[in-house]
C-alpha cells in the first residue's frame, strides 16, 4: 500500500475542496490544518510542499498565501481563488483537465467524492 506524503495530501485536499466541493467542510478544515502544522514543523517537507505549490499552482495560488489562509483560518480567501486555479490548471495542462473531468463523470462517483 502506497503512503501519500503530507505535501501531496495537502495539495490534493486543498484542490479538492476549492475546485470540486467549493467549500471546506469542518473535517477537511481540520485535516488541512493538521497537515500544515506537520509541514511547518518539518522544514525539508515544508520546502518540498512550497516547491510543489509554486511549480504547479502559482501564480493562481502561492505557498505564502496558502500558509496564511490556513493558519489564519481564512478559508474564503482560498475559495476565492477557484476561478483563477481552474483557468491556471486548464492552461497548464488542458488534456489532463479534460481527462479528469471525463473520469469524474464516467467512474460512477458523485461530485465531491
């Protein structure tokens, strides 16, 4: 069984909440906060997370903005980046974006799962 790194889990969970759910339900807020606390206590892991966010999501979402929003519990700030993130990800990798939306419609899952 593969173990997902805190960095990968954080990025995937934040994107899921922003793009798929359009909200940060309480359980997911807690998990995002736990992951951020873990990363902030492990500088090498935080560096990897910062690098991934900057490479994949900036300028639509930068590492410093993500940290600030999570630490200060400003979830609406993150949700306000939904449109920019969607455009950025579509521009960055249009085929992956289309494959992902097609997969979510044909795999039997409901939106938000």
